[in-house]
């Protein structure tokens, strides 16, 4: 974006103004994809900036949506439901029903209670939906390893959902590489525990990284 472009925008819209260089954004997203490789799929959390939804749909596999308002924005922009990961810490029956009816692609569950709420809504709509139970990372959010293991052990009794991996939020303030390595080692050990105890196959980890983009692997 040149100085001429900036002056044109300032003359037309006035200042201050917010400008988004979507060409530069696409180039940066391509660079990230080149770094992480084909096994890692990128997702954009639209809370960062919903104005960028059309551009990010060209760059990432999924959009994270964590409120009824954000889901409404996606509806207005005709975002395909299967491209949405429906997240958030305070889902109500109405919120879940709306997301299930819109055919959101993946759902997260903060607790056993949320897991059961999603299961109930899916059954009522005659569907089986993929769920990522969220593993606690030392904050007030997410469930314990014991709760996660309980859901895996008893997964056959939940007919409306299918556990497809682990949702793990690493935190926006955990910037030290040693902390990130320790958490990855913890996740690796927990995955091995799940495989040994419950004969699980491949376990996918969906982990939010510092910033507005997270990846799944």
C-alpha cells in the first residue's frame, strides 16, 4: 500500500481511519502455511476482526466463532456452516440450537455439562456432531484430564456427538518457548495415555496459539 493510496483513503473517508492491506495479509498467511506444512490447518478467530472474514476464508480452513453475535455475522456473510468452529465458554440451549441448525462444522465443550448440552441438541435435530472437549490449561476454563477421560470412556452413551480431538488453549501470555515445549510434552503424554487406556486411534490436537490464529494438528 503506497503513500498515494493512503492519501486517497484519507481524502475520501477522513482520518483517523482503519486500513486493511488484504494483499499483504494473504502473503503473510501463505508464508505461515509454508512454515507449518500441510499437516497443520489454520483457523481464524473472527473476534480479532470480523471485517476480514471474506479475505480469511480464502486463506484458512476454519473460522472460530465464539458468540451468538459472531454467528449472526457469519450468517449475514453466507459463511458455510462446515467452515465454522463453534466455541465459547457460556453456551446456552438457544445458542447451541442455533449453531446446530446452521450446521456448524465443529464444536468445543468447556465442561461435561456443555458436552451433554451439545449431545442433547444434536439428538433433537437428528444429527451427530463433532466435538472437541477443552482441556484445562491452568485457568478457570476447560475440563480436567479426569473429566476428559470420563467422556472418552463413556463416549458410547452419547449418541449425538463424536469426540474428534482435544481443544487446548495455550494462552496469549505464554510467550516463552520453554513453556510451550513443556505444554506440548504434556499433551503428547496425555495422548499416549488415551491411546493406552481407551484404544484411541489418531488424536488430533486443536491448540490456540498466542494471537488470533490457531492451528490444528
